[in-house]
C-alpha cells in the first residue's frame, strides 16, 4: 500500500471510531497519523525497510499506528478496520458526508429514526421528524436536505485521485498475468473527469477465464455482479463498480474508443461514419453495405483516420467542438502538458499552516524541474492557519530576498501572499504592504454564505485592486463535500479582462477550481490561467498533474497558462499590467 492508501485507512478508522463514540483522543490519534503519512516525502514501505529509520520517530505516529503500518504494508489489509466496518451501519458513513452533519448527530439520527438509507433520512426531514428530536431543529433539517445531494453523489462517484489509486491497484494486480497481452483503462477515468462513476478495463487475452479469475481475487472485491464469457462486473468497497471486457486484438482500438466515450462524442462519431457510408461500434469500422467485414478497429488512430479525423485526445471527447477541430484543415489545439509547467505560484510554509520551510519547498520545486515558485502563506484573517500580519509578512519577504541572493543557478522565489478578501470587501492587508509583493493572490475563505451579489462584489473589487494578480479557487467548491458559493462568474471574468488579471485553476483534486466549463469560458475571454497546487507540504506539490489534466479537458494550450512562461516573461507581464 502507498502512503495515500494508508492515510485513507487511518482516516476511515477515525470516522468509524467517532461514529461509535470512542475516546476523542483515540480518534484524533488516527486523524493526526493520517495527515502525517499523507504529507511524508518518502513512502512508509521504504521507511520500514530501512533499519536506520523508525516510523515512531515521526510526529503523530506512535507504536500502535506504526504496528498497523507494518500490517498494511505487508498484507494490504487491517483486521481492526474490517471489524469496525462489519459492526457499523454503512448508511452512517454516508450520512457523515453531509456537510454540517457531524458523527454524533448522524449516529443519533440513525439510532432514533431507524435510518437505513439516505432516502430514509430525506423522508424524515421532509416529514419534519428530525426537528422533533432533542438537540435538533428545523434548521438542521434544512442543512441535511441541502447537503443530501452532495452525500449521494459522493457515495456514487470517486474523485479523480481516488479513482487513480484504485486504477493503480487494479493495474498492479493484473499486469503480472502472462495471459494478458494488452491492458487499458477507459471510461470517464481515461477522459480525466473530476469524478468517476465506475472503472472500465479492456483486455486482450486468449485465456478469458484466467483473467477473470485473477480479477475476482482482487483484495478490494466485495462481490461479483455478473460474469460471462467476455464480460465481468464486480463491486469494490461495497459500492463502486469495476467492469472488465476481454476483446480480440483486431477490435481493441474500436473498443477503447467506444468505452472511453463520452456518449456525446460517440454519437457524433457514429453520425459522421454513417454519412460516409460506414458504421462504427465497439467491434470496429465496417461499410454499411458489408457490415460483417471490418475495415479498421485494431487502433484508435486508424479508426479516426478512416473517418477523416486526426486522433483526438481522450480529455477532449465530450461532444463539444473536437470533431470540428480534428477535421482535415481543422485547428486541433496542442494541449498543455505537465512538462510545460515551469513554476508553482501558490504554496504555503511553516510560517502559516504549511509543513515545510521555504528552503524545503524550493528544493522540492527544483527537483520537479521548476524554474521559480511563489511562497504565498495566508494573511492574518485566516487566524486558524496562523496567517501573517504586516510585520510577519515583511519579515518573511526579507528571508526570501536573502534566499534569492544566495542562489547561483537562476532559481528564484517570488515574494507572495494569499491575501483574504474580507467579508466587508477590503483586502486583509494594506496596499502599502501588498505593493512590496511580487505576486498577490486574493481569496475568499470566510463569508462564503453571503449573497451572490456580496461575494461577486468582493471578488470584483479585489480584481480592481492594482496589487492583486489572481483569484485563488474562484468558486470555493470542495468536490463531494462543499458546493461552490454563489458568485456571478460572468462579472468576475469581465473584471479580470478589464483589469488584465489572471484566474487560478487550483490543481488539488479536492478542488479543481475553476471547473472545466468555467475554464473554457475564461480562456475564451482571453484571461490568463495559472495552474497552482496550493501545496501545504512538499508532498502536496505532486497534484499539479490533476490541474494540467483539467486544463486539457478545457482545451487549454501552453501559452494560455502563466506558469509555463519563463520568469522574465511573467515579470514583464506583471510590470506591464
């Protein structure tokens, strides 16, 4: 198991223990352990294999958690977790995903109202039975009703990073099989959607039964839904579906294209084929007058070429303009690549709520091939994160000046700040301080339930401030746990254009904010995009790939992203603006 998997186990242990009313210190120990492991720059397996290292020396990892790490690395499972799962109603886990409904209240509702499904909970709220319980009120019912859609969606779909972990586990489980000649993952995962509804696996093999037997031995499997000669479906983690299809090599490309989707893209492909006297399905391409004679299908490239199209990146296959772009003479955009990123302009250090120092973040950025970064700790309004006041931020910028003076390879740290937009409208730090910064990010962390007009006015006002360079996570959403706040993005885009500002695509898979549709609109308006990790640790810098994938889905090209530019070009843009 990798660090993310172990952290997920400890987080689930904490959730289940809290639901059972266990000691708060024990619950906190698992949460702290999960955070420590998630932020480790080195894998737990490597630490355990090194006799000179000791997990117990890490803050938040005691002997109990260290022993459990050993079990997880060696077996991939934790008996205590399996026992807790077996003794905890699954609906309770789903209930805790409702924003504003904590573990204790969820447990009370489940027990007192005999809640077995989320639909039972919805009915209890609609029938006003929740407010009748001691400690609950009409407001609680409304909070639950508002959050049920989020909880239901979170139960049905995985975030992209969660899906990727599952895909990695499935790939590692299947790839050693000698009977598998080719293996690919399709569906919404291959298209890079921010959430994934199921996992589609395509395999070329002459021994179907061996492949299916192997998949059924996957450690996370909880049951097989159906199994035939060439198709199999199973469930993992009690709710998530994995589908396997074994296809002949001659049809593999056609099957990969078909099962990658999207539905809208495939409808457009089939319609184009029919106009050209052909038919397309998961088996291949054939002429309408000879449907049983395949003329293409082994690769996606030959399928698209036969239809007079260039190969279309899976991220673009959403039934928008990709067919038009891919036609001969069309303008299929050269999508941004991860290697195009030369900087990260949103990250935190130990000065606020980060886990690493300026030197450590810079070293990690160098190792990733970055040419420069911006250190952007929180401003003082974010008191829970030890946000910086005027004196502390100026002292930090002096440290950055000293750091830069000592560099001999041209690497540079920009003096930055993530400055809150106060609920009343002004920036959290005075203009005379912001004027000393190289890079200023404005963000909304408080007052997210204000009216659409109030939040829009705050963000538009920040964009009008001559010292602000970009807006962080512009809609404030957390995928699967918090909806975006009410904001008029059309007005925000207009202000960004008017004042020559950029907008952030926060690469955290929990945010991916801006969304792909908002990115399309922003880029179409000519607004520069900056793809940031919002890293709070060295390990947090690894999420950049999710932001790049989101940008690719929006058709974003390298030149449209500020942090693909060399430092001199960025500084010139800032100066000109």
